[in-house]
């Protein structure tokens, strides 16, 4: 017996995964909640990100510092940064490099606008997307196919919006999912 369609929730690479799930298996996904997903990054950022990826392959913590420390916002708790750095320090450079590389490199990498934009237009379900970057939020908003979809942009927040503002995040997700009973 099959499970009913789910509300798929993902952060960062998980946001890519839940959106791909909605595109590739629309019968399995009722809605998507994507939190600062790893897509819709300007194509012009590719060379810089590739150099950071190379650094991550040789020294994961130094690569993390170069790639991810800038994604923390003024409201990011310092303990969050420490926790993330420790997780990276305990990770094999191969695993980290392959994971990030698969996000950025062809044929399946969805990081950049030129690839992710046409792909995401194929999501048939409602989407609630959270972004720290209002520019990427605006691109996402233009891709929605269901009128119940919504973008939330928290300027000044970091990449871990759900961990930086958990009460507000949970309240928004709860209210939005409750509203999904309205026709799309």
C-alpha cells in the first residue's frame, strides 16, 4: 500500500532534493518547503565557487570558512557556526567535495540559474520558499505554477534561517501548510 503524497521539507542541498522529488515524482509530493536551497545561484558565481570547492577538497575546514562563513547573518548564533565547523571537520574531504561538486557540476548539478530555472518551472505543486537573498527569492517567485506558493525573504538572516529564527519559521510553515486545503 502506497503512502499519500507528502509535504517535502529541505534545507540547502535538501531544498534541491525536495524540489527534484516534486519534479520527478509529482504524484508523491503534495507541496514543497524549501529553505535557502542550493539553486538559483547566479551563473557568474561558478568560477569563484569552483575555486572554493577545490579548497574544500584539500582542507574541508578552510573551504568551509571560505564558502560558508559569509552565509551567516548578524543574527546567527555563534554556537551555530561552531557546530557546523565541527561537523565539517569530522567529515571526509572526499564526501564533502563530491556532495558539493554534484550540486555545481554538470550533468545533474542544479546550483546555477541557467540549469535550475527551467527545471524548477516543472514543479506542479505549491512551494513555500525561504531565502536570505532577496534576489534569489525574486527569481524563485517567478517560477511558481501554483497560486498557493509563497516566498519569504529574511534579509540579514544567514543560510540557516530555520535555526536562526525557529519560532517564526515554524509559525509560517504551520500557517502555510494549513492553508493548502484551499484549491490551487
